[in-house]
């Protein structure tokens, strides 16, 4: 599908209508915060989590650079792996909320914490375009939601061309997920800048392509200097151990992040609806979100804590401005209103079940038959 944004047109969702379920749901959620005198932003528990996630990443990094981790090869690799966990924690629990404006009512704090992404290998400007603008608006819409575009080796939508190799994607996709973060910190941000400039999306960040390329290069050079060059120079470990640790860190982060985000949308319950010839969607935006989003492991406090509440993807997509620390509480409200209006509320009971269903969907998408009748 030729990019709608490239044509400088926008897909239009159906009107929400009067007495829409989204209006009812928003009112119910707003009433929850008002009646309980609770801020929609971060609370004390969220701030403790923030400090914890930062420590999980930066304390091992300091130990590696200073040579404290070099007393044992096992400890050295263990700290690299822990840093991989820290990347996931900062990404899902801190940076994610901040770049949505959900962490604080103070824009400066959100910007500061959102830019933590730059310290773990990413580029926050690109992320806000890809995630906030494209993924959250056009979830699972082929040609607009880059989260399902990926590589030609993966077919994550029934609206993408089917290749012979996709028959095995349910097997090899997990290996590609391992490499996702490495591609992100090296090549992906540059290709995104070029593409977003071509589609006039850099304007949303009020930056030119030249400035963005200079900025991202400075960020990448600083990242590799601190995270790779300094350990090579000062850790006292052989270069191949440092390089292997760096790669392992990103493989852990890549696989974990994929296992958090992909089961939320690439599922058999997802509709993958497309706009008509005149660029109109059949459903309103809120209904479209529920038809293409799945929660998982709602009863697991550990899962929700570590994943930044992103196992409650439905609540996140409907209320991205609300800090994830509140998702478990408002999920019951959202589910009740959705059921009242007859809108599907998809849930998988556990993380493992969600991953199995995601794998099943990848297998179905690799077959030369329709995923659904």
C-alpha cells in the first residue's frame, strides 16, 4: 500500500457519534481520579520504580567501566545481561510514560525523562513520531503503523504480501526479535529520519533533516563511547568479552521488548482493518483500538510492574496520557464500559499464553490461506 502520508492525506476514522462508548469510558475514568482525589500522573510508587530501573542499568555500567565487574567473567557477563533488563525497564516504565506526557504535568520533566531513550541507544524524536503519531493513531493499519511493517522477512498483517519464507516465520521470528535492538541502535534511526523527512513528519518535532542527522549522530557517538569504547579501554577485560557482553545486552532487550509489544497487537483477535478507497475507516478510533489490541496477564502484579503496565495495552492506547501505574485500577472500568457497549475487550490470561497465541498468529500469517473467513 502506498503511504497515505506520502500523498499528504490522512486516513479518517468514523465519527464517534453521540453517546459514544469512548465518551462514557472517558467520563468513568475521569470520575475515578476525581472521586478518589488521585493525580493521573506518577505517584510515589512510580518514582521508586523510576529510581530502581535507572539503577538496574547505570550501576552495572559503572561497575563494568571501572573494572569492578572484571573480577569474574561470570559477573562481567551477568552485569551486561542485567543492563539489558535495565534497557527494558527504562524503556517501558520511564521513557514510555514521559514521551506520552503521562509521567508528570510538568512538560520539562517529561522531556527530560523522555530523553533517557537517548542514553540507552535510541533517539527520542523518532520514537515520538513512530509511536505516538503513527502507532497510536493507526494501530495495525498497513502502511501507516510501522510496528507491523518491520522487515520483509516478517509478515505481521494479512494485508502484506505473502512470501514463501513466511511459512517459517513463526520459528525464525524469535531470532529476529533478538536482533531488533542492535538494528535500532545502529541503523534504524537514520532510515527513519530520511523517511520521516520525506513524509513531512519531522515537522511535528520542529526539526530539519540536517539538524536531526547531526543530533542523532552526536547521540549515537556519545552512546557508543560510554557503553562500548570506555569498557574496551578501562574494564581490563579482553575486547571480545566486552563486545560479546554489549551484543548480549541488546539481544536480551530486543527479545524482551518484542515479547511485550507484539502479543498486544499481532493476534488472531485483531481486525487489521484497512481504509476504503476514499481513505475512510469503518470504525471510530476508539473502537478500532479495542479491535486491534489485547491485554495479557492482568492478574500478575510482577508482570505489570516490570512491563510498565504495557500488559494493559487497551488502557494504554485509550488513555496514553495516564501514567501506567494506574492501569490495573482503571482496567475494570474500561472493561465494564466496553462490554456495556458491545465492544470486544480481548485478554490473554498469562504472558506465556499471549506469546503462544502470537506465535500461532505468525504461523497463520505465513500460510497461503486467509487468516480468517
